[in-house]
């Protein structure tokens, strides 16, 4: 979640912060999640609202089939609307 990238095949570390669970690929990212609140949030590319990554609808960037970039949406409808808009 810190790198906003799909880490295919990597075992993720669950990081519990308050009532939410985030995921990290290494100890450095665990520390980032614990100490830097901004890395726990993203902007929904459709609504442009701030979303908590722990509660987001998460997808691979549909604009590039080779991409490992992750996008975070408030909900599935926002993703579907975003995807339709990109066509």
C-alpha cells in the first residue's frame, strides 16, 4: 500500500492500526504505515475524494495492461464509472 503497486507473489505483512488493517511488503513499509498517516490514504481518481486504503475498492490500473500500479476507489461504482469514462 505504501508503493501503490501490486507485488505479485510477495507475502504481505498485515499492519493493524486502530481498527484498520493495511498491508506492507517490508519492515520499512510497516514503519511508514505506522508513522506517516498520509501513506494510508489515496485519492479516488473518479470522485477525487480522499479514501482510506484499508477500506478502498482496490484495482490494478486498467489503463495499462502491463501496469502494476494500484488505484483506490471509494466503491465499485466509482471504479466502473471511471473505467467507462476512460474508454
